[in-house]
């Protein structure tokens, strides 16, 4: 059956549907002579720039296509099909010629295709009347156009040069299938021609052709399945490399969005400054449409309790949000960062984020609550990095919301600003919001409701939070008279509103117990080292002098938190925090009564430390040598050990903070605390390691000088935790997380690591599907309640200095993906390799793997073929075999010494032939003679490769080794190649 014309038409339609109308017009008018001319023009231009890349490699392809066109012309009569065989080549080489590495990869691919094209001149006018022969020619047309279509997709996207090499490396498996298909078609045509001469049966020829087509369909299906799995794998590796959980930001967005009153803030869309910010500049025009579709919107909500490198956290979150909107970026991250073994640090993010932003039409970044980052240095660092990004002429704009802090205002002076204070539009929004909120106040008098609305609008002064606070207070009124009196006495401003709420909490008509309990709640929330879970807070406030046991009788009910509302509110993942950062600032820093702060940090750290230590003394029963697995399951299921992770991790920090404040006041710690601390000695393993000071800052425990054994115990613990932090950074990449956890148990001079380990192990067993089998007789209702309370953040990271080691993930899979980033494994760049998923622990192990199983990876990837020896390597090999002379190069690299000898000392006199002697330099593997660049970083997997120009070598140093152009190392690297190599020694002797 002759369906050759339908095969050609289908291939043509697929390609024409991909290309733009402008390029379709160009393709229709492009001749093969025009392609030759374009290639010659590019070659001439490159030679003038002294950057020729041996365009002679494309010659076999163009010659083969010329002959192919003569054979297939009869099938394309009366159609625009024929020019689509060669026209895309012209466009591709013109696109790629300005980018050295891209052009090299494209030329290599064209050379590979040219090498496997059949000998069409043998078939011209001979077998065009044979149907099977025409089908074979049509199938070859389809294969060539498939390659053009894929290449066009890569080169026609925005910022294609950023993603090309990464996506091209991923494409090489499919390209291998294209080459194999061309080889099979070539072999079939040879066989077909022979069979026709030998008068073979028609059935045999058709059978052979059908087998080839079936094999191609099967190969294509396998390739598509492989590519799908490889894409998923690259995405997983990219997300793991960024090592950030954006679920918190998503939860914050949902929570804040749900609070917004539907009728408010609409005026902002009509504001000229906001409209200008949302709209792209004239030179950066985008397609018309909805704003959400025009821009990639990235966001980050700052929080006062965040720790670590907040700036790095923000950049990682933005990168992850961009990745989720454009999954092709996974290839860029995986190939240029993950598989090269680089870590995700600030140096890498400074390069990666502009690359990602360059690939999208338009982006908007929103940073909310910058002032909540308590450290001024952190605020300035964030602003500096964000301004660095928008300063790269990208289609990206940034919006920052903040209170008017002096340093922030100074840094952003001269930038467009929208001030909310005193705006009539904000006043109108306040009226709408007040009217909505007052509906929740119980009253039978409509006039009183309107009066309250007027009072609230007049006193709000544009603050929605103030309205929210005072309305919550007015809801508690029991009569219309009380409601009116309270409304009249409402204070103006947030600070006075906070003070009024605290006055209510401290009302002397209440008994001491609820007042002291409310203070303890606020102390825990204000001075904890991370956002607390509700169950942690409820357990923590139980412990106090006179109450050092937590059980079903002493356990607090959740309703006790209502005494501090509306100052506090529930957050994401079962956490609790202040209603706003300003509320925390008020209780800690503002004068309340008698010129003192409402909460004393010294007292708060004392009370929190006492609670943590008292709880830890109750957790001794969790240790394996004091209980059975069944007993531990029952204890943990009771919910009385929810404070384990926080107390175990942070009691020492609260203790140090308290003792530091004691050093200034010269007071003694209360005896009740010392008694509880003495009980901690039961956790000692009796290791005699002295009381040497920890590795970091000086720890002042002089207040315990009368308890030398206790002082030594605490110093050992602090020293161990400082040491294990350094070990996690240096060597734990060689160990699994389970090994890290078990090793910390064995090396810890105390049983605290073991208590944490067995607690976490028990929690995970209770949350697993085998809980009933592991702990026979468990109460299923209690197990259900336990899952609801502890499940949302139960799976903590097993690297104890990670922020996720006490505030984990809701699934085991997410925890495992997070822990991969700590190991920082080196991965093979070939997704089909058996070692791809497992990775390697060191760069040298990856290098040995590549040398054994893969061809040498060079900066200029040549698909399907192993790297050929360079001209200098061939000369060196030839020279080493000479009996007459021996050349010894005492200092690397060899290529530069040979180059210098050839150009300066006269290579021919030394037995080294001139580079262009007796041959056309354009046909040499690396073009005309020029200096090369070689990486001198000893551990680099590309140390044996060379770069032809300064820009590609600079890109390698920046991306792979995070060496910036302004660094001393970079200057040294470049200078040693641009200046005459006076540092070499060249000896020549008989």
C-alpha cells in the first residue's frame, strides 16, 4: 500500500502547526542555495571574530539533503512540502550562531544526521515507481521534520539560550532514536535496491518495511514513556535541591485571602502607581488578558519567628514558585545544578533566579511584612538581593509591604510608594469593614448599631486590625447599655487597644490563677524559638513550681486560650501565634504599668526553661532500658509527651538566655529550677569528658558553680550539639538520615538524643497503617484523636539542627524528599543510568563512574559520539612516540604549552607541525588556532575539558563553582591564559 503522500502531509502539518506565520513564509521561499549561503555567511562572520566552529561539519548533511530532494521531488509536486526539509536548517543556524555552546551542539547533531543519510544519488530516477521505496522516502521525510520540529520548539521559546543546553541534554535519548531510525531507513533502502535488482518478491519487501515501521512505533512509545519518567525525576530532584517547603506560604495566602472583606481594597486596582507596577513597560509588552494569566506572581509572607537565613529562604521559595508555573525549568535546575553536585546557596540562587525569570514573559514578586524580620541586617540583605534581580533588565517587578521603618524607608527612597495613611479610599474601606463586623454584635437597637459604626469608623484611623480587636471585645457585652458604654470608652490606636486588652486580662476582680495562666500563655508565645503547636503550648503551661507532672488530670483544655484572645489566634498546621507582629512587640517592648514591660524576657525564659526541664524529667520513662515498646506506645498515645521535641531541642537555649540575664543582674537562680536541673543528671551516660567549653560562643553557667557535676553535664551536652552541627555540614552527606539519628544516639554523652529518637519512632509507628498490629489493644478512638492532633507535622527531619527537626511534615514522603537535600548527593547526568536515582556521595566517585560508564562530558556536548582526541593530544601522543626527540612539559595545562611553543618558539623546528600546515583550518576539529581555557579547580569533573572563549569559561566558573567575575580567583584564572605563559618550562633534548 502506497501511503507515502499521507505520511509526508502529516509530517508537514505537524511542523507547520508549530512554527510562526512569519517563519512559515520564510520557509516557503527558502532554497537550498539560500541555506548554503547562510552557512557561508556565518562561517565568514565567525572567522572575522576569530571564533570559527568548523561549519564544514554541516556539509555532509546539506549535500545529502540536496540529493534527497531530487529523489523525493516527485512526491512533493504541487505542494510546499519540499522546502521544509532544508529551510529550518537556515533558521536554526542563524538563531544559534551567536551562542557558542548552543551552536556547537546543533552542529554536532547535524553532523550526526548527515553521517547516516542514505546514498540518494544511487537511487535517483531508478526506483521512484516502487511503492515501498516511496514509503521509505516519506518516512525519512517525517523523521527529518520531527527533528526540525523539536529543534524549533527549543529555539523559539523565550530566553531559549538559557534552557537550550539543559533541554538538549534531556533530548539526546530521543535524538538517538531519530539517528537509529535514519540508519534503519538507510539500510532498508540499500536492501530494497538490492532486492529489486534481484527481483525479490513484493511480499518480502513489504514485510521488511512493515517491520521497520513497527519497530519505530515501538521505539517511539518506549521513548515517550522514558521521557515522561525522566521529566518527573528531574522535577523531583529540582524540588529536593531547592529544599524549601512552600506549603506554609500557600497556607498563609489562603488564610489572609479568606479574611479579606470582598468589598474592600478595590480602589488599589485603579491606582496609577499600582497600575504602572502591574503593567509591563512598553519594551516589555505582554499579551492582553487577565492579570493572573499575564504574570507569574510569586509571594512570601515574612514572619517574626522565622530563623536561619531568611533571605535565602525567600529566594528559594520564589524559585520553587516559578518552577511550579514552568515545569521546563526543572531541566535547567537538574542539569546545571543538581547533577553537578552544587549546593543550593546564595551564590547559586543569584545566578539561577535571573535565568528562570528570563524564560518567562512577565513576573511579579510580592514580599509582605518585611518589617517583621526583626534583624535590620536581614531586612537590608533581602532588599539588596531583590534589587539585584530587578536590576538585570528582566520583566520582573517587586512589591514590598511594610510599616514605615527608618532603614527600610531609606533603602527604598526614590522608589514609587503608595502610602495608606490618611487616604480617603482606606477610610471608605474601613466603613465597609466596620459595617460588616458590627453585624456580629448582638443588639436589638438598630440606632445603637449605627452609632457604634460611627464611633468605630471615627476612632479606627485607617487600621483594620484595630477594628477587628475592638469588635471582638464588644461581642462580650451582655446588654445594650454595656455595649454603648464600652463603645464610647474605646481607645484610639493599636497600642492603646493592646493595653486595653491586657487590662482586661489583668483585671484585679479576677482571681490570681487565670491572670497568671494568661501571662504564661503570652510568655510562651512571645519568647519561644519557633511557632508553637497548640498542644505544645497547652502542655508547657502545665508545668510550674508545685506542679511537675503532666497527666489526664493536669492536662489543660484548649478553651483556656480564650482568655488571651483576641491578642492570639490559630495559624496553619495547628499552630498558635499573636494576631500581629505589633502585638508581640507591645507585650515585650512597650511600657505597660509602673514603667515596666508586660512580659519580662528574663522571667519568660525562666518559666519556659523550668517547664521544659520538668517535662524532660518525666520523659525518662520513654528510654528503651526503662520501658517496653508497648508501654511507650501507650505513653505517647496519651498525648502527655507532645512537648518532647520542643523541650529536648530548646531547653538549653532558654537556660543560656536566662543565665545570661542573671549575669547582668547578679542574682541567683531559684532553687526550684536547680532541683529540676539536678534531676536531669539521670540522663547522663557518665562519660568523663571534663567540662570543656563548647565550640561557639562563650556559655555563661557561672550561676551553677556550686553544682560542678551539673555544670559539667550541661557543658558536655552543649559541646556535643555544637559539634554535631559541624558534622552534619561536613560528613553527614555520606550517611543516611537513619544512620545520622542512630549515631547521634550513640555519641551523645546524654540520653536526650535517644529519648528523642524513640519518641519519634513511636509517633511514626502510631501514625502508620500497622499501628494496631504494632501495639495490640490500642483504643481506636484515642488513636484517631492522636492522628488529628499530631499528624499535621509529625514527620520531622532527622538532622537535628534543621528547622524542620522540631516542626515537621504531614507525610513521610515529604520528609524523605526534604532529607535528600541534606545529603547533597552527586548525581549522574544520564537519567537512564542505573545509578541516576541513587547518586554518589563524592564528586570523585561521580567522576570515576563517568569515566567507566559514560563518555567524557565536555562543555560542548557532542551527541551520540565519544569525545575525539584534541589536536594537541594527538600531537603529544605522536611526540611521545618519537625516538629522536622527547618533550617534557613540567607544568599544566599541556594545550597552552603546545600552543605557545607553536606560536612563539617555532613548533615546526621542534617536530610539532603547525596547526594549519597542509590542511584547511576550517575543517579541523576545533577551527583555527586560538587560546583555550581550562578549569584549574582540582575537584572539577570538567577539569579535562577546554573552553574556546572567555564567556563560556566564565559561565562555567560561575555556575559550577560559584566563582563570581569580580573575585580574585576569577581574575587569576583568566589572566594566566590571556597573558604569555611565562610560568611554563619547556625542555627539549636529544
